[in-house]
């Protein structure tokens, strides 16, 4: 039983007396420790303060800035720009469907309809929640889309309910992050399971809120019960005997429906802006894919021409080192021509610098030695295809020229397509592309095919 003290003056007096005693005791202890002891305490205190300062800050909720009509119009304009570039580079390409989609984007800003869907690892729980939500008569123009098995449909959802029954998996968390970056509104619903009691369920809910708090508000992480729950009820009598029976609790999704209603009533404009922005991005990406295909189709024959020139030059004048890409004007000119296809417009001087950089990267990565050894082994293993002298040098030069060209094509296609020339190369990204292309083309069957294709060029 608690006792309430109703004598504040007495309590205050006792408190002050305790503080005075504590201060005097510490003073005496400080004198006893001497100067070095006090300095040690100060050092320890400073260390604790510094350690606390170095600790990582707790994550805080940092939502994306609300989309503006200006940003959406900019995305629409970028889509139009891509389609214009495609028509300039290939006037025969059929863009009718994409152009129609682009023209419809401004009209979508006035369309109040928004779509939603449920993503869950359990089809049973998802269907149960869907059935519970539909009779609630959520606001009009709120259309359900079945999105579980289609990434394309998922991207069309304006509001997504992530239904889970335990802590988030890493895959689910990555999906939520992608949707968040894609300006899709996300809710997380934790469905109560029979194996967890209310206290355990609340602990899991709080852990999820803590994990996602950097991008999702705690108000958007909601506990629900989409299935009827059987509970055991026990009633005790005066004689200490009891009666026991089971009761069925109805599903409870009230908090979720309230949150959905609130979003639709207060955030519908953002949902619509997000939808149009995503549609504009989709048109832009499709246009970019078409443009990259057109450019690649033009780049490959050019690369083949230069790889045969490099092969012939190395075969005729074999050198002790295969530092060809760093020194040959052939490869520098190929880089200039490729940059022209991808609207980068490098000068010959820039092409020479990039060729030297690529050569150094290949040597540093060990690609020159690896490719030469592999090609030499393939030639020697087949007496019919073995050609003495500079065959290995010639084929290796052609192969490395092709790797360089394909790496640049892969690098250029990931650059943002606009009317401004970049004229610079991100060495780290290019190095990554070189490694990726080499890994894709170093397989024995690919090298065998390349050797057979190159040998006639040396005869």
C-alpha cells in the first residue's frame, strides 16, 4: 500500500540536506584522491561524453517531400523529350502507343480515381482482408487491383497495404523501400496470430515501427485481426468452482479502415500526383529502352570493325605486352565514335585519355593476362585452328577491344538521357562495367566462338 507524504516542506528539507551531505562527501573524496585522481575522473567523464557523441543517432522519420505539380510536369516533359530523341534517331520506329500514353498524362491529373492493393505472403489472409474491406464502402473512385504476381501491376498501385503476420522479412522491407521511393503510399498491417497473445503482438508491432520509422510513420503501422478469433472464457463462482466456454471474437480492422479513409480524404491529391509521376517515369523508361536498343544496334557493327582492325594490327606487329588499349589510336577513335552515337561527343584527345584509362583498368583487374592465357590455351588445344606467331596477340587485342566497347555501351545506356552532353566518365562505374562484361564474355564457349570468328580476319 502506498503512503502519500503531504508535508512538502519536510520533504524538501530532507532532500536539500541529502544533497549537502553528498557534496561534502564528494569534496572530501576529491581531496583524498589528490590532483591526479580528479584529473582521472575528468578524463573518464570526457571519454564518456565523447563516446556518447560518437554513438549513431537513432533513426527519425524522414518522409519523401510531397510531390508538387511542377515536379510532375517536369517528369511529363522529360518523357516527351525522350520520345522526340527516339524519332530523331529512327524516324521509322512506331511510337504511336507511347505517344498516346504521354498525351493522356495531363488528363490523368483531373481523374480522381486511385487504385489500391494488398501484398501478402499468405493468399488466405489477403483474401480475408480484401473481403472485410470491400463491404466497408470506402470512398468512391477507390479501385482494388490484384497485384501479387505482377510487378507491373504493383507499380500501378497508389496505396499499398502490406499484410504481414510476424516481423518484416528483408525482402518485404526492400519492397517497401522501393515503393516508398516510387511515391507509393504504404501501410503495414500486422495480422494477429493465435500463437501470439496481445502483449507479444504489441511487442512485434513496436519492433516493426522502430525498424521502418525512417520512411513510414508509426501511424501507418497498424495491428489488425482479419480472422475470427476463438478465445477461452472462464467464470469463477463463489465456491471457487468455475465454468469455461469459448467465444468467437469478430475480425477487427477498424484502425486500418480509419487510416485508409483519412488518407483518401486528406491525401488524395498526393496519390494522384504520385500516379501521374510514375506513369511519366514509365514512359520515359520505355523510351530510354527503345533508344538504347537503337543505339546498340548501331554501335555493335562499329565495334566489330574496330576489333578486326585491332586484331590485324596486333597480328602484324606482335608486341611483348598487350597494353594495346592504352596506346592504340584505333581504340581511341572507337571511343569517339561510340560517344557520338550516345550523344556524348568526345574529342579525340578525350578518347585517347579514356582509352588509356580503360587499358590501365584492364591491366589492374588482370583481364589482359587472363584473356591472353585463355585464348592461347584454346588455340594450342586445336591443331587445326592453331596459328603461330601473333595469333594470340591479334585475337586478344580484338577481344579486349570488344570488352572495352561493350563496357562503354553498358555505361552509356545507364546515363540520364537529356540534351546536354556529359563529356566526363565516372571511372568507378566504368570499372564495374568492365568487370561485368568480362565475367559475361570469358566463358569457354563464348571465347571458342570468338576465336573461330576472329581467325578468318587474320588470314
